[in-house]
C-alpha cells in the first residue's frame, strides 16, 4: 500500500517554520497573517514579527495548541504564516476605479467577518453585483487567504479588497467624501425597500455573531432592516450582503 505523504508546507498558502517564513518575507511573498507562539521570547521570532509588520502583515499570538492544530508538517517551530493570494488595494484605488467608470461608488465593508467562507462568498457576490471594492479591518477578520479565494470562485482576482486599521475612521472619511453609509441591522429604522442606494453607497455587513460593532453602527447614516417573514430573526452575512447589493443593482438599472 502506497504511503500517503503529508501536504507540502505551502499547501493552501500555509508556510511553517522559522527559516521558511523568513525566506518568504525576504522574497517579498505577500503574507496575510503570521501566528507566533505565545510566551516565546526567542530573538528569531522577534525578528520575524518585526519584518512581517513592516511588510504590512498582521501578527497575532497564538497558543501552542492552536499552532499544532493549524500545522501540516508538525514542525512549525512556533511560527505559521498564511499567504495572501493577492496584494491588498487601497481605499483610494477603489474610489478611483468607480470614478474611472463614471459610476457612483458601491462599496462593501465587512465588520470583522472572521469566517473565511463568509468573506469569500461576500467577495463573490460583490463581483457579480458590480461593486467597486470590498473593505475589511486589519484585526479580527479573515484575510485574502487561499480558503477565501476558493470560496470566492475566483472573484478575488477581479474585486479589489482593501484592509484598513480602523473602520470607524474609514467611515468618517467616506462620509466626508459624499458616500452614504448603510448598515444592516435587524432593528434598523429604514426598511430595505425605502433605502435609496442609487448614489455613492457603502454597505456595512456585521460579523457572524454580534453584528456591527457599536462605533461602526453609530457612524452609519441609515440602519437598514431586511424584511423577515419566517421564524428566524437573522440571515447569514453573505446572504444579507447579496440582498442589499442586488437592491442597489435594481435601483441603479
């Protein structure tokens, strides 16, 4: 019987071990996130953290158990990197793309969607609906990893995704630029079909468990409620995004 080999360290965009991660950073590989073992004070890990942050990657501490569960090689040496499948765009790039097409910006902002399948599905819907870009926060969010790319059915190649350190500050800036911000909320005062999505619009989708954060919700111009006729009170994040995006598509036809 043929012996099954473990997957290569780079399978699914995962790079494990100190030398492999240092080489990836040195080569300019787009790294989305680096997990370092909590409590380690090793100089090499400190060097990796510093180099990763200067390259724009998110660095998070994780306990040994989490790293062991993520590891394919069982020789992670206290560090695992997740590659980004493409480089992040800037918010400026996204707004310029809308201007170049002569269209009112249509943006999707994901407030801490930690499930990569949800983020991938939102990016796929955004591409199909002709949104100009997706914006995610740097912390507590899935990034442009291989799982997200696969779930997006290739849409990550076509939709620019920007990553920002502070969503409330971003919303303040977008509002100054004339973009109206629509948040999804079960108790929203604006019914979906009363929302005017024809102008410059940013649609905010809350996290899977708790919805939008307080500071993000406070900055929305409108809190939009989707009509719920069944016994459940909420939709999956990607389904909510699809409903709002396609209402915007309908209004803009």
